[in-house]
């Protein structure tokens, strides 16, 4: 059986345009999907849009269009954002698709058949902005004396007929599941939050609404539409072929990792596994919740006019520089601050100087002194062997890091090798060896070519276009760019194309 890997982003809510936070989630998931493909896995990578709910219905009404036309437009914008970020998703799901209605309907039927849904009456606090219900003890007193949700969203008291999911019956089962699967929720701080929430007691969850119409109808009772989170979470099994469990894609379920923002970890780590297990389906293997981004130290908001649009940043600084910065700047899982100055510093110091200049110096000397042909491998000195070993260790090192979603650690591991290679080239000084010891010069340049190949290969998931150009210049055939191919040395004497800069330095016009 082939090795399979299923990764998802959350499906993005279409009440507004995509911003840097959406791009961050998509890029992080893309890196993990690309890495697994490099490592010989059959990968299924899903993203998409969440298009139902009261908030979308309200936004469409304010825009003067029907909800389907509204969601068509905004969903297309998210699809464009993913394409412009070079996200390699295998499917893009929309919750307004017929396949999703069929999946939600079958999940509901199974929950009813298994005795986990009953009819009642909901009365309590609801935040339209969060599409979430809150208990009295969760609310915060606002400065004006009113109540707001923990997120700061306004709440309203609602009373309406509702179907309920017996979430209260799942408290002990979920705690046992978390204990048996200690890596199910990451990072550790998010796991602690979820454990605290569940230990505090679970109440039955309202899973239908009658006060609006834009949603998946409840089977047999069209006066109700499904609660948007029951609908939205189901997307992950819809795309895997559910309810057709003989579908080829169903072999990918359960998902290996759901990448989500920390604000929705409760839905993914509490409600979702309970829904699935109640329906007799396997829960996902892991939920990883990343942090939020601020802009130059301030929370992003439309009113402040500081919402960062990833496509505009990529146009200015280059897409791969943006991808690198987002995953390098902060530990994955922590909050981060998007600073123009920090991005420029990373681009110029680490990409242009550390990596770009190393590649340019190496390949320019190959072109100038060796007729543009890959030098032959020779017996390694102690210094050669140390650097070659560091490069060769990268695949195993990054495999461990990325299996923990420690993307920032993976990049630091690569940069340790890049920095070591820069020390090596300065110490060996092949430009001086050209006059004093040409065979040694060729040996040094071959070591550098081999290490650059290691570096460029493992960096492909992070910066796919830039590393493709570097691998072209190193003479690596397109069919030999996966991790397994690193075991086969480059052919001595291979003609290399003329070297060209990979990362141009950025001169800041506003500095």
C-alpha cells in the first residue's frame, strides 16, 4: 500500500476578502503537502470556502445580492489567492456544492440513527460574528456594561426551536481520547485550553437554526437548517468521498492534520471528533492551531485600514520571499507581527546574502574556471566531509521537524547548513586555489554544489519557484528532485547553465 497523507486548511469563511492570515494558513499547509510529496507520499491537500450561515446571509443582503451570487464572487477570490500564493491543493471545496449537501445529509442521518440528536428548544446567547453559542459564564462585560463573547463579538439572546447534539455524553469519551492520543492537539498551549474546556463540563449543542434560511436543510424538517459548524466541519469528509466509503479518496481518511487558526481549535478538537465518533467514523489524527498576525504591532482591522493583502505583498517583494518570511519570522503556533522592515531584512540578509550569494559565488566560479561543467567528486578532506554530512542530514532532520509542524525549526536547520557553507567557502577560498591548486579548487566547488543541491531540494516546499531555478542551475534533472534522488550523485561533467541571481536585494524606497 502506498504511503498516504491528507492535510487540510480550514475552509475560509466568505463574509470578507482574503488577507494575510488566510494566506499564512494556506502556505503552511502547502509546505507540509509539498514536503510529503517530496518524501514519496501520495498526498491529498484540501482547501476551500465555508459559505453558509447567518453572517453570510446578512453580508449578501447588505451587498444587495442573493447569497449564492455573493458566495460565488468571494469564493473565487479565495481560489485566486490560493493560486497566487502557489498553493498546490488537490481539491477546492465549497459548502454550496451538491456533494457537500449529500455528505451533510448522510452524517445527520447517522447521528439521528445512533441516538445522538434530539429535538428541543434553544434559548441562550449567540454571537452572529462567531457563529457560536456561549454560556452565561463565558461572556465578558463590555465597557458599556453590555455582554460580549470572549472574542469581543456582540451577542444576542435567541429563543427558537432547535435540534440538539448530545455533546454532554461525550465529555469522558473525549478526555479518554485525548489521553490515548496526546499529540491530537498541538501546540501544547492549545491542548491545555481544550482539556480545560472539556473538563469544565460539556452541554448539549444546538445544531440547527430556524431564524435564517441560508444553509443545508435538515433531512425531513426543512424548516431547520444545520448549524454552520456542523455543516462546515463536514467538508473534510465530503472531499474524501463521504458518504461513498468505497470511493478512492476515502482511503485518505482519517485526515493526518487539520491546520487551523487558534480561534477555531474548540470546534475542531471538541465538536468535530465527537460528531465523527458519534456517527461511527474515525476522528482526524491531529489538529494544529497556529497563531494570529498583527500589522506593525497593531491588530489588523478594516477600520484602521491596516489589513495586509498577501497578493499585494507578493507583488512588491516576491512570492517566495513572502512565503519564507511568514514561516521563518515566528515559531509556528505562536502569534506574529507582520513588519515591512523585518521582511526586507529577512529577504536581504538571509535570502539574498546567505543563500543567494553562496549560490552565485559557487556557480560563477564553476562557470568561469571549470568551463561551466559540474566538477568531479574526489576523496573528501575532514572539512569537506563535515559539510557534506551536514547537507546529507537535512532530509531526516526536516522530516522530524515537519512531522511536528515545526516549520520555523526546519528553516533554522537549513540555515545552519547555509551558514556553515558560507564559512567553508571563505576558509577554502577557491578563488585563490585557482592559482595555487586547481584540483583542490574543483573539489571544493563540487562539495559546495552538492550541499547547495541538498539545501535547494529540501527548501522546495517553502520556496518552490526559487528553488526550481536554483536546481536548474545546479544541473539537477526535474525528475531527480525528490528526497530519494539525493542518494544518487550528480553526474561528473554535467554542463551547467550560466548562473543567474535567485534573490535580488530589495532597496526600500521608503527607507
